[in-house]
C-alpha cells in the first residue's frame, strides 16, 4: 500500500484489541495516517467472553466492528487480514495477499493459549480467547447435558456431568462459577432424566491460591465463595494429562466429558518473526518507552509486551487497563516531535476484579478490597461502562437484569457443527 | 426407549418448528407421553432468519431451546438427535445412536433448499434455513465489503459489490431489501476507499411477479418499493448457471462475489424413507385428517405436508400459521377417543405479509391489503408478538427501535472460518 504519498507519516497498528484501539483513538487528531490491521473484523470485549461461553450473552453484545468504532476518525483505515511476518529492516508487514509499508509499527496482537508443551491437549481442552472459542465452549457445555439425559451407563453419565476447569485466574474462576450456576440454577427443570444439580465442576490451580494477580485475601474469598456454590477447588494441583475421556489431576484420574483451559498464555506467534529477544512467556521485552531495543519505530504493547514497572519492580499485568494505558502512552509519544525525549511508560494500577457468581465478586481498587454484593455491583458497573458503544451497554444491562430476575441464560443455542447428541458423548 | 410402560400412549413429534411445537403444546394436559425429537436444540423463528443473515439480530434473539419452551410440560421429553429413518411397520424411529418406539408419529421436519437438480450451485449460492446458514450468509456479505475495500482491480471490486438474490418470495424480497439498506444506509461511513452506496442488488424471479403467494397488487407494490430503494428486480428471468464468479441470468452473465438462494424448497429427506407417495416438491401427500393414507398413526404437518384445501382447491401454503394450525389440529385429533371420527383439517387464512425495508411492507389480512408504513407497523407487531418468550420480544423490539433510529446493524460480526479478506475474493 504505497498509494499514500500525502506527506503524513504512516503508523500501522496490528491488533484491534484494547491496546491497539486505545492507541488509534488517541491519535484521532494527530498528523499521522493510521492503519489498523486485525484478522477479525471486530473488537472483542474479552473480559466478558466467558459470558458468551456460558450462554448469558450473545457475541454481538460484547463485540463491535472495528470499522464502526473508528468510522468518524478520517485519518484511520482498517484492514481485515492476518499479518504473517514483519520485515523490521524494510519496515514492511507481510499479509497473506499484500504488503503494508510503515513508518512506525505498533504491535498489539496479544496472547494466545499455551498448553505448556502439551499441544496434544488442545482439542480436548479448548481455551477462551475468541468468539469462536466461546461458541465452541458453549456448544460443548450444552451438548454435555443433552448427552447425559439419554446416557444409559451411569459412569458415562457422570462423566458428561463433570467439568474440569484448568487455571485459577480470573477466567477460570469466572468460568467455574458460571458453570455451576447454569447447572444448579438455570437448567434443572429443562431435563427429565438427569438431575443437573449433581453436576461437578472442578477448578484446578497449580499455585497456592486463586486469582494470583490479586491480593491474597481476595483469592481466599473467591475460593470460599466458589466452594459455597458447589465448586470443587483444588489448589496446588497440576493437570498432568488430558485426553477425550477426562483429565489426570495430580495422581487422580477424573473422568470428564469436558475440560476447559484457562491456564497458560503465550505471546502471539507474530512476536517470533521479529528476531528480537522474548521472555519465557513469548512476550517481547521492550524498553521503558515500549519500543523494541534498537528500533525506535517499533512499539509493542498490551499482552504481547513484557514491561517492567520501575515503581514496583514487577511486570505490568496482562489486563485490559494496562493495554489501554500503553496504547495511549505510545500515541502521546507519536504526537511529540520525532526528536523529542521519550518518557518511560508508567503503569497506574486502576484496580482488578473478578466476578464469581450471582451477588459474588472480588475487587481490589486503590488499596481497598471489596467482596460479595458490593464487589459484584462494582464489577457490573465497571464492565458495562467499558463496553464500547451505547447499544451494547444498554443490551448487556438488560440481559443481566433479566438473567438476575429469572436465572435464565438467554443464549443457550447450540450452533456450529451438526449437533447430534452422539458427537457429544465421551467415547468410553 | 422402552422404559415407559406407564399405560399412556406415546406420541413422537419429529421437528421442533412451528408445527411440531404447536402440536406438543396443545397436548400439554392430554393423557399422552410426548417426545419431541429435533436435530437442533432450539426452536427457530424462521421468518426473522433473514435479519440474522443481515446482521440486525443475534441468533439468540430469534431462537430458544426447545427444552426450555416445554420445561413446564411434564408429559414431554426432548431428544436432541437426527432421525435417520422411520420404520413405519414396526412403529420405530431410527436415530444415529438409538431407536425410539412410538404409538403415534407426527412428522414436522419441514423443507430444505432445492437447487432444481443443480446441487453443484449450492456452495456458491447458500440458502437460508438454519442459524448456521444465516451466520454463513452474514459472514459472506460482510467479507464482500472487506474484500472490495482493498481490491485494486475495478472489475473484481464491482463483483465484490454485486449481490444476486435468486427467488422473489418473501425470503428473497426481504433479503434483497435488507442488503440494499445495509449497503446504502448502514455502512457507507465505515469504508474509506469504496462507496458502498454503489452496491448492486439484483433480485431474480422466474415468475410473472414477486410474492407469488400474495395478491398481485402487493407483488407489484413490492417491486416498486424495492426498485425505489435501488434493487434491480428482474421478473420472468431464470438463473441458468451459478459458479464462484457469479451467475448467468437468462443470457446475461453477472459477475458477483455473492449469490444467495431463496428459490426452491423441497420436503426434508426423511419423507423419502417412508415409502409413501410424495408430490413433485418432495412433500408427503396426506389425507384430509393429515395422516398418511393407510396409516392412521402417522401424521405429517407443516411444510413437509402436501394438503389440499377443500375450500379453495389449492394447496395449503408452507408458512408458519398453516403449520401451527396443523399441529393444533393433530393435537385435537389425539385428544379424542381413538375410535372417534376424525374431522378434516381446514386451513384458515390468517393473512400473509412481507417486509421490504424501513417503513415498507406489504400485507394481506382477511381480504384487506396494506402497504407502506401501515403494513410495516403491522408486520413488526405480528412478528414480535409471535416471537416466543418475553425476553426475546423485549430485546427484538429494542433492537429494531435502535436500528430504526440510527440505521445501525448491531450484529455485524464475522465469525466462523478465519476471516482473512483473501478468502472473500472471487478468484477471477
């Protein structure tokens, strides 16, 4: 794309997530030509993805076309396409069917699942990063109850009603809580032969506690809350094997038709095409100004960036507020004169929160801790507020209000592959 | 499934569409054991499916789990599964992984696309019968604009912005109207390089007029309305060829990246396993009481049934109200004593309607004709009213209200296969 010799410099932002979009929006009035490249046509509000997986929300409730988000921003173009490689020296991106030259590049492609070297687990333990992931989880979860309803063998039926969630971070905690609520509250009356309230949800975490990124008291509270709801929480346990019949947790084999993966993440594959140093989690180690060492024109932000926080000596966490702060920091840098000093990025902790279930959440905001109903209300407000676009905000609030009143889950559709119950059965 | 010797007779209803569900609900208090078998887990409000295809509504807005619809009906079970064959003599259904014995069978599996002997057209001209169909149409339609935006060749770009809709019945009319509205009103500002208002939508109908099932004046009005909106309506034209580069209409080759099929339907394949006479459209020719001749225990209803209307001498149309009337008629028959006389089914024409666009529809109700805004308001009211479940009603009304105000389409997500723009390009 060289049809642009209008004198303005060209910044290409790869990834329309929280970081990439924040950067683009902060450059709306800057004297830059902006191109956003994403392999999906939509920005995804990932913190609510587990609600699509658990049939509370529809995909369109938590996603919006990137084009529409930036439609009023006349200096910005959007390209739907997958970046295959970055030629750092030539300042050129290679896509499947074209190349894009840049003056400055912002990589914000995020992270993907990591199975800790066990990629063979992936088909049996899907993760939750994209809308298609969420729809696949929803399909599997709903089919499990369908398969159980007509399963004559009690052991196989028990396996159909057993869910193992691997990973005790926010996604794992939220998924486990939502699963037990569906089974215990939303669907019992839909079935005639099985008692869905006997569903087992087992949350496995290798560490000492849940929600490792949050204060210890909140991780403990999350555990108590989940156990009160009926989740079997196993700390200091490792999953050592996963196949189509279940998982091995420590030394125990757990027959389960469904294992969901909410554990490891690794920087997106694009990072490995750069030829620059990565940390063990596949993230690009960047300088304090968020550029790759030796490449002042190459920024990396969001979950793909390994950034040391000079204030605390720790790594900036891979969460949406951090990504947005980095995006805005890069935009501020680009708005300066090219030869100006570049201030270092400083992470401002705006708080972390995780929801657990109806009326239950935990939140750490500005040194204060919240639990229970107060945290849950805070969580709801914050998440609705940040959902992009008024329409989405209004609909999500109504969906939640409705679900709260009637315990229904409105999006309980099995779509995708032809859903006959036979293909949901574990082949025991 | 023979674990049911409780003395009640067992009716199995295959198909949870309008006909099958109406039958099951009308038997809620009857002394029958009811099993509904469907290959999907949800009832689909098919008349609004085109709105999912055109990104106005989400799948969950127009579909609800069958289990949930009948959850309070204790004499009713739901089986998710595909019926492979009916053994009429043994009164037994064969599914992929089990068999189900019945005393009475109600077949309500509807119709599917027919490509008039040209099944090779199917991959290039997808139809619109299921949620997955609708999501595939949505994906193709949104990718067409993405591909056009960066297509350097003007002819290929023009093909990306050309849509051919085959079939001038309600689905074809509604689809054509929605397509031109998206292109002309919803998305122009999203794109930088193409002018989506130049999009061509060509509606091809072999007959003398649109909406053949409705009064002629309304078909004419639909044509005028569509042409006013910019649709190229071609009556008395046949599609003679379809491939990945476009369609041949009469003698003219129309380069088009997308051809959508809204023409022929044929009775679902299950009918052919019965060994009973079918009409040329693959529908089962039933007696006036809706049973298969010689089989008083075998009912066929809805789009799968070929029923003569004694009042008019015509065939009862394949629309939702007719299917629901047939379902209730069968239920009334089953509630009588087994040896009672069986009254013939009489179709009551409750009206037909089709929407065309913003403020435009046509409706024929009880001998009266409505067009324009009045018809459109009627259409909206009727469709919202019949949507099952309060939640859906409320959300659909809000979606429509919102779209009406801002011309937005809220569900413009490309999901499914990895959507890189390269795979949307016609391989010219």
